[in-house]
C-alpha cells in the first residue's frame, strides 16, 4: 500500500516549523519548536527494472533492503552508502550525502540520484529528474537535494541509477612510514590508468600511515591487476575474501569510532591534508576517497570547529552531533539564499 | 528601456571593436545551430575578462535589458538565440585555462574554453575531460555546463554535471556566487549541481572547476550486424543483463548505415537492418576478461556478421562512420530535423517500431542513430524545405516522436536541452505543480527574467522559422553530430 503523500503535504502546511525524520542513524539540524514528520510509512521499493539500471523506492526505505534486492540481480549502488548496518534509509543517505570509499570509482550520491519527488516548504509535491538514466529536461532538483539535510525539501521517493556489481574484489595494503610518504604515493595511484575502486589512507599510532587500495571487477583479471598495483606502490600485502569484505564493511560502519566520539566529515583535496592533519594529530582519523574526504573522530567538537575555521574548511558531524551538525567554515552564497527562498519562503524547515 | 543610455553604459565598459551594433556585425549572432529561429539583438559584447562580464550583466540589470550568454552557438535547441532588443554576451574570448592541477586531477577554466582543449591540455599528464559531445572540437565548456551536455560515453561516466565540481557564476542582477568547490565531495546542498543544466536561466558561468580522469589504458571495439532493429535492441539488453558496463553502446539503422558508408566508407555492411557498436574501455586485463564475456553474449545474439577493430585505426574508422552518420544522412535530403528524446532502455524496440509506423503514416523518411545504452534516440527526420508544407509536416512528426518518448516514460531531451525548440513540450513531461515550482525558482533568482528570457518555459509567439539543415560547420566537415 502506498503512503499518503497528501497527508504529508497537509502536515507541512499545518506547521510553522517542520522536521522530517528517517531512521535517525545520522545527524540533522534540530529545533525544539518543530513538528516532527515521521516518514517511516514511506518505505518500500516502488519500481525496479534490472535491465534499466534504475530503481525507485520510497525515501524511508532502509538502504539494506534495496541493497539486498539489487544483489539478487548482481547490481549495487556504486556510491557506497554508509551506516547501512545501523539502519540508514535512502532519504537520509541523500539528505546527508552519505557516500563511502568506493564513491572514488564512479561518483557519489549526486552522480546516481536521477530523480526524486519531494515536498517543499509550501507543501507542494515536486518531481525533479525522472526514471531514465539520461535526461536534460527541467532543473536538476535531485542534485540539489543531495546534502540538503532536510533544509530544502522532504524527500518522498528517490530514483537511483545502479550498476552491475563487481564480481570480485581485492585490496592492497601498503604501509608507509609517514603521512608524507603516503601522500607522495597517492598521485601515482590517482593518476594511473588502472581502474581503482577505492583508496583510503589510515593514520596509525606514532605517525605511521597505511594505504588501502580496493580493486574490483571480473575475477579472471583480478590477480594480474593486483600485481600491477603492487608494482606501482613498490610493496604491499594483498587482502582477499572475507577479510577484505570485512575491512571495508567496518570502514562504512565506522566501527573504529568510540561510542562517545563524534564523527566529522570534512571534504578537501589531497594537498590540504598535511595542514589539517597537523591540527588533528591526537584524533582518530582517516582520509578516504583518494584524499577527498577526511573522517575525524573527536570528543572535542569546539576545538575541531575552531581548527576547521582556521583552515577555511567545512565539516559535518555525521554521528553524535549535539547541536547544529555543521561546523567549521560554511560559506553561504546569494544563489543558495535565493533557492531557499523559493523552496521554503515561510521558513518552515529547520536551517 | 532607455536604449541610448544603455548603449552609453556599454561603451563605458567595452572598446568599439568589442561592442557590436552594426546590423552586418550582428547578423552572425542572430541564430545558433537551430537556424530555424533568428532574432536580432540590440548589441553584442565580447568581454575578455570576468569583470567585464559582470559589468555587462550589471548594466543589463540596471536598464532592465534581457541578455543571452553565448559560447560557440552550437545549441541545437535555440538556447543561444538572442532576445530581440536584448544583449548577447559572447564568451569565446574568456578562454583561459586558469589552472590545471594534475596531482589533484582538476582544471579550473573560463567558460569560453573549447571542450576538446581541456582534454588537449590534460593529455600530457595522461588525463582527459570525459564528456565528449560530438561538437567537442568547437563547443565551449560554458555551453556544456548550461546544457548539461552529453556524448557517447554517458552510461558509464555521466554527463557534464557529473564532471563539474565547482562554479563561479554571476547571477542575473550582477551578484557573484561561488558554488561547490574542488573536492569530489561536499557537506552542503549541491548548488553547483542545480546550476548545471539550467540553460542560462540562472545567470552566467564565469569559472568552472572540472574533474579530470586518467585516460583509459585500452579500448576494445566491435561491430555486429543484424537482420532487424529488434535483434540489435535485444542484443543491447543481453549485454546489459550480462553484468558488463561498456563505455559505449550505439545502434545505427539501415538508412544511416547507407549514408555513413557513402560518406566516409567505414566498411559497414550495407545490407544490415541494424548495426550495434560496443566499446569496452579500461584497464587491460579487466578489458580482456570482459571481452571474452562480451563476445559470448554477442555470439548468442546471432548477428549475421561481427567485425572486431584490430587496431586503433580500425577503431577510429568504426567511430568515424558513427559520428558522421547524421551529416551524411543530411546529404540524402536537403533538409532534416534532429530529434533528441529518451525512452527507458527496455522500450527501445517498441519506440523504434512506433517511429517506423509514424514515418510510414506521414510518408517521411526517418533515419535512426542512437545511444542505445542510455535509451537516447536521435531520429533524423528528412524533408525538402522547398516543398510547401514539408517543414510543417516534419515538425508534426518530430512532435509525435516526443509524445511517444513521454508516453513510454522517458524524456523530451537527453542532451540537446529544451531551449526554444522544446519549451512547449515541458508541460507534457512535467505536472503543473512541477512547472509552477520551476517557474517560482526562476522568478526568485531572476525576478525580471533578464537571463535568457523566453527559453525553457512555454510562452508567446516563436520567431519565424527559416530553414532547417546542417550547421555551416557540418557542411564544412568541421563537426558532426551524434
Ligand atoms: C554538429 C553538432 C553536434 C552536437 N553533438 C552534441 C552531442 O553529441 N551531445 C550534446 O549534448 N550536444 C551536442 N550538440 C549540441 C551543442 O553542441 C551543445 O549543446 C553545446 O554544449 C553547446 O555549446 P556552445 O558553446 O555552442 O553553447 P551555445 O550554443 O553558445 O549556448 C548554449 C546555451 O548555453 C548558454 N550559455 C553559453 N555559455 C554560457 C555561460 N558561460 N553561462 C551560462 N550560460 C551559457 C547559452 O545562453 C545557451 O542557452 C551538438 C551540436 C552540433 C551543432
């Protein structure tokens, strides 16, 4: 049975302030006066055509459910959704832009969300994009919704492009004496013509670093490909099978995070890692997506906030945020202000 | 509007040689590649710096004059058609590559940089800019951003927006905004993503940060010939079902095969009802493994002939035929309309059968060349403009094809944009609430509708139709279309 969208629209119109709620695995901006809109009824797959590479589901659908269905047909969400084990929903994944290490290969949530219906701050139901993999008609609302944290619309359903899942994976672990050594190796990997699925850099105790390079594809060519990656790195240990899968599962679930720690995501480029690393030296941290995302665990958010501001970096507290999950330096701009004014003129969404 | 005061304001910004007002000088800017439409602007300015662009937009805002940004004018949907009495801001001279950082695989470029020039600049580092519209030797990255342009490799690597990380833009009232950044990822709503594909309605792009990809190590390309279009379509489905992700999956029908063969002799089998081109690309050992699987799938689809490119020359030959198909078909007919629509991939067969019926119904020949992997059709509707009513009938047929795409659950455009040409179809694809929301967004960003007024949203009278046919550059053999 399909959930009642009109009820949702009426609820938006009936409140001065509203806040959508998914499975609450991750952060969201909060306000005490906001009416909570429970989206748990918006759950389930609406349409899936494996040969189309397209799946549509209600926004409240657990990602795990979608992944299981896709897996039956040898397909997957290439942006590598995070925190699936904790019950993450599709809508929450889009709103927080929660993509993982393998986003390195084919792109993030923004590159795979091709359509969505959402309710804006006027209570209007808006369709953006469509259900075909190529489409140039109309404004690209799906992209706008990625990372919007529920500030611009309440996602009702989402349509993703999907891909065939690599048949097999292997990972090369390369230990480096220092961050500098690891960062020196990084451009060799990112610029080589080998098809790498993920490159994560883990900082260990005492300043040592380790690179984890994930390669996926047909089983037949894989051993040869791993040899070449190892040759490029000069050394390294190949991990396969369950150990390999477990390593990346742990990465996506942030199993390394201590219970009372906040998890902060900081987008950046590899050249900015040394400066950031110098100011978070005592925190657990890893640099994912070929040096484009820093994940930092901290108990001291104010200190990290100040450090990010000093470096002109923006951060998002994905887990265990107390207040506003946005820390560091968030640039605003005239375009964003106007978009918010169009979609939420009455300021119903929590900003 | 006080026109003389507006022109005086422009004179204060631009030297005479970069402020065109004489009718003869304006003529070249009256249409884009959709030459059916034309309109004369009050002036054309040719800025050389970002601040000149900003100043021009501010002047337009001050005097309430609509403006149209223009790259190379290769839009096929009338996107860069001037607004009558408005200003054209021609961006070809803003063509600097401001920064190319191979280590971080990004390039920061101005909007007038030609698409292919980014790849040329990146090539020494083994990198490339992936989106490859067939107009790439001439179209600008600014135009690509405005239209979210595609190419033959969209299934695997996406369109322009999938390769744009950051934008610096001037909004229609002259305010400047920076969207996105240099990282692959972000913790904000994707404003750059919303801007891409907005067809010039949100303002002018001043600077673009694009991501670069390593050039694939190897390619394997094959061509399979079938006795029916349906069989070729089924082969596409089997390739997809086999778990392969080819870089390109293209189909040509007999009419386009004939035309391509006559024009550039790519060695296509002339008796085929349909040709399928499949290309794998990537790392060598992976491609070799995929190749074995692909051959088995193609064998099972029972083509009556398979040709494999044994070297780069043979590969280029296959592609040359494919890329020249449209201009070649144009030689079979004095005039033609290129249609651009999308259907769900599984309904390609149905769509083609319907197009065949429509073609018979109207007695108009239609050639089909398409990006089969994306379900992106490019029917080519042939007519003779000298015949009274022929253009009108061709347009009726083109319109029925668009209705068909909508009915089958697809889109009115896959890559050529809405522009002028398809604005009346928007309400057929989008519900009134969707149209209202888009209009509201447009009005908040640009209350006076100064930026590219009259495009995308259905409105008023269209300018008079003149002719439809190959772009002058196609006639000269400089570019071809997919
Ligand atoms: C032979 C031929 C083949 C083609 N093949 C393809 C193809 O394979 N795939 C495909 O997708 N398209 C194709 N096209 C269409 C066309 O080339 C693309 O739409 C291209 O992106 C237009 O670029 P341009 O520089 O010519 O832009 P223009 O035509 O000058 O402008 C296009 C639109 O962009 C706006 N614009 C331009 N610059 C800016 C800016 N800096 N800021 C904001 N708005 C701006 C204009 O106002 C206009 O609305 C083809 C066209 C031709 C003639």
